[in-house]
C-alpha cells in the first residue's frame, strides 16, 4: 500500500485570499493560476499495520506539531473513502525553498492527495483529487491540473462544488513566462492561513477586494484563452496589489515586502516604460514573480540578475500532478 506522486506548484494570476469555511478550506473568491514547470514536490505515502501514528518527513526531516497536524485532515478523508484504519508514513521533498511564497503547500498537498489516495487503493478523478487537495491547502486544489487553472469557489456548504478546472493546457501558450525571483528563502513569519483569517476579520477594505474579483477573473480567463498578454499581465499585477493592500490594512498589519521586493517592482515599472512588456505578482511572501513573453525573456532576466542578492528561475506552464514509479523510501 505505497504510492508516489509528483505535483507542480502554481502561482495565482487572480489570488485566493480569505476563507468562508476554515475547516473545509472553502474560499471567499474563485482564483486562476498557472502551474509551474520547474518547481515541484515528490511525495511517497505508505499505509502500514506496523505504524502506530501517522508520520511526516519533509525534506528529510521528521515533522511534529503543526506540520504533522496539517496532513491529518486529508489522510482522515482518504481512510474514510477507502474504508481503512491504517496509519501512514508520508515522505515529501521539494526541489525549492519551503514556505517562502513559492507555493510549496500547493504542490505538497496535491502530491500527497494523489499519492495517499492511490496508496489506499482509490482511483479518484481530477475533481475528487482537487477537493481532497483543497482540504490540505486551498491553493493545492489548483496543482492537480496543468497549464492555466481556475479554482471555482462553489456555493455549497459541504464544499463539493469547490474544485479546480483547467482553463487551458500547458501547450496552449508556449510563449508565456513566469520568472520567479527569490529575494529571500527564509520561512515567513506569518503563514497565508493566519494572514487570511486576520484579513477577513479586521480589514476594512476586504469587501472592496471581493467586489472586483469577478471582473478580474473574467479579464484573466478571457486573456488566457485569447492569448492577450497585456490584459492578463495588467489585471494580474493589479489583483496582487489589491490583495497586498488588504493585508497591509488589516490589524495587526501584514507587510511581506522587503527592500529587494521594492527594487524588483521598480525595475519592472522601468522596463515597461522602456517598451519591454512585463508585469509582477506577489503572494504571501517577499518574492516577486514576473510575467513576460518569450521575446522579452532574456532582456528581463538580464536586468533582474543585475540586482545583487536575488536568484531568478524562468518557468513555463507545467504539467498536471501524476503518479511516478520512483519511491522516496
Ligand atoms: O492555500 P494557501 O494557504 O497556500 O494560500 C495561498 C494564498 C496565496 O498564495 C497568497 C494566493 C493564491 O491564490 O495562491
């Protein structure tokens, strides 16, 4: 009863920020993301009679406390669906820094949902896998699919209509680039989960965030389908700034930006003024992601790499989560 899965992380173009149900991880708003080809998690899950408790190993270190608690909900769901009581050993490895705003929880929980369900003998479809991943971490619902993906927020209180669907596959827009800049790979102080709760509760502008979401979803969805780069980039950049505005204006205030974050933002604005089209987006962390097209990729990378202290990785749209044969243990 062992299986291994590989899932890629994703970066949202229209962000998910705020839950309507914290237990089931139901979002206040729908979101759209791009799955990244270069960043992924590999996870092996084994159910065994020999285990007395569930075990979690992350990047070769045994985890306790909150990290371990985090996998309990999806594991419980898998056991329920498969009708088993066995405990599980979960081993997971990321090929990139954990918890630095590069969506390690997205790829992590998607890989775990796929590996655990397979190890338990289940054959879940994409919708069921997306729901199972969502219970672990909201953004993970999107990492089950490749290319460009929309997580529909759903209306039902049981969450059965809150899952991700593909907008376009990974071959649809081969020119699109998402350049991740790592300005810091330190673990962030406030995780997105706590940040969201604090924002929904205390930000006076949270309603305004929700009021413009539909417009952003339509623009980005249409832009992806018709490959309208300016529309996608412009809308995604503003959407991310609106999300950060709600974080900054909640109590206590959450500011993820660091000096290097500002340097990158200003560089992107300068490049645009010089006719090199690129846009930025940021998640719950200091790292900036830069959207551009293939014809400008080299120029943008050259300028970004002139900033001391940052690392860049240029990504294309990546594939869906899949089962692989090479186990981690
Ligand atoms: O599901 P989480 O806890 O990884 O939250 C993700 C939140 C953002 O990255 C800020 C936005 C998003 O849609 O990915």
